[in-house]
C-alpha cells in the first residue's frame, strides 16, 4: 500500500470506514482534531490516579516502572497491589522477536483508551494515533511543532510538551544525526528473526524478555534506540532515555507508531519478507493488558500479524518503500 490519495486524507468519509487511518503527523495542520484531541485526552488521563489502568501513569508503567524514576511520584500515591504490578507492569519486550508484536499490542490498547477519552470529549469517532516519520528528510526529523510549546495560546498547559528532552528538540532545531533515522539496514534485513550473523528485522528468538540485552533486531537498534537517545538528549533525566519515563513523553507513542508502520513497510517491500510462523512466536507467549473499559484482555502475536480487519482495524496512510523498491 502506497500513499493514500490526498482527497481521502483531506476529507473525512461521510460513511464510517471499516478501519481507521493512522496518519503522518507532519501532514496534519497544527489545529487538526487528531492532534488537539490527543492533547486533551492526555490531560484527562493525567487526572486519573496511578492505580487506574486507564490513567497516563499506569499506561506508562506497563512499559516499566520504578518509583525512584517516576517524576510524578508522590507520598499520597496509592499503587496497585504487588500482584497487579507483577501482572501488568514492567512488561515491555526488548532484545526479542516479541519487540514488534508486543509494542503493537501496547499501542493498540493505549489507542483505544485515548479513543474513549476523545469520544467523551466530543472528538472524532475515527480518531487514530498519528505517527512521526522522521526519516523522510532532515526537516522531518525535527520535533513536530505541536509538541514544542510549554503552553497553548490561551495560556493553558500543552500536554504534548515535556521539558525533559534534547533542548534543541523543543526549540524546533535539528538535533538528530543522519544515521539515527537511517532505514537502510533494517529494511534490507532478509529475515525477521536474528540468525547466521544477521541481526534480523525483528530480533532474536527469546521467551518473555523484559530486560534489554546486547542483541537487538535491526529495527530495534535503528531507528528505535537511536531516536530514543536523540530525543532524550545528552543531559541526564531525559524521558525518552529511560524505560520508565519514555512513555510519559507523548512523542513516545508517535515514535512507536512509526516503528509499527515500518514493520508493514518491511513486509511489503520484498515478497520474501515474512513473519515467523511457529507457535513459539505466534501462540505460546500471551500478553495481558486492560482494554478501554478496564477489562483484562490476553493477546498473542498471532492476533496482531495484520492490522486490518480485526481486532486492530487500522491502516497507515503510507507504507511505500523509502528505499525506492517497487510499489
């Protein structure tokens, strides 16, 4: 799938589509409802206590949580029970062939929670998480404008802003090295799984793998890790440089949305590119989340190998090959 026609992107369909479209944030005007309602939904989620599975801090803790690294930690916090924390927190998969499917699930349930907040705020029913295609050009690698200002024009806080970034990111300047966004190595990987001296696109075969190891899949290395480090900046305390704090930066979700898109790009660019087909990847390791109602849901990679039709029901506005391959 290449870029959608501009008319489809410019005009919301009169009849709801059977899928939602995740769009490049750099193609959206600053006042687009996708951006505005993302900002508002984050504010609503921040108002919920950390023990609420639908809160901003709980969602970040799914990735990783250490009270000593929580910038919002307060003596009055009532944390979930130890059993709940063990089941739902510190779950992110890294240095693993589960890196991509787990983060796809994580994005999916987060997106659904945001969608529920958007609906309560009166926003569009087809809201979908945008992505940040920082590899398109040096200008595209600058932090998107809606994330840079501490306050909005009316003086209210901008919930897309965090101060704990590379200082040039929030100034709208170039802060990313050319190699940090280079897709050549990852998209030219022949296989999903590491092996035979190759990093693989998706990473090494593992069981549940929360701790980062020395072996990374090509995509997890660049642009995933490189962009986390770049946005975080050289000063200590950058949110994107920490497992615990990274999801507290709203740009985290757009970064991972782009990585999820690149999974689709890799699969489509060469007809021999394929996901693993064995049960130890597809079915044997389920992951647990809360849905937008707070209900507990288990999901396996087998359920997320395609983004459409169900249960994910989204497509990307552009999955064309940036290396110039056939459409």
